[in-house]
């Protein structure tokens, strides 16, 4: 379950429209799967476990990213 606001724009995920979700999801996946490259620019807090993405191992990052995508898809936003 998503515990925090959007990790990129700080709005609640339910407040996003479809295009905002696509934009934020694409950027989150890109940055979360390569946190070393982006951490100094924009550190991201994991919306699933609330740890910094930089503190995740690769399997943890993949699991959290996949769970976040599944949770966002369950929001049923139009």
C-alpha cells in the first residue's frame, strides 16, 4: 500500500490524473532503479517502505518499484 505522497511531486497519488501518473511513474522507475545516479540531485523516499531509495539493495528496489506500480494501478484513476 502506498504510505506516502508521490515521491516526486509530493501530491497524493489519488490527486493525480492519468497523464501525471504516467509521468511520475516513468520518472520514479527510472530514478528508483538507478538511485546512485540521481540521489545527489533528487533523493527519493520509497513510497512503499519509506526508506531512501539509495538504502535499498537491487532486489529490494525492484520489489518496491513493482509493488508501487501495482498499488498505483489499483487506484483506478481516470
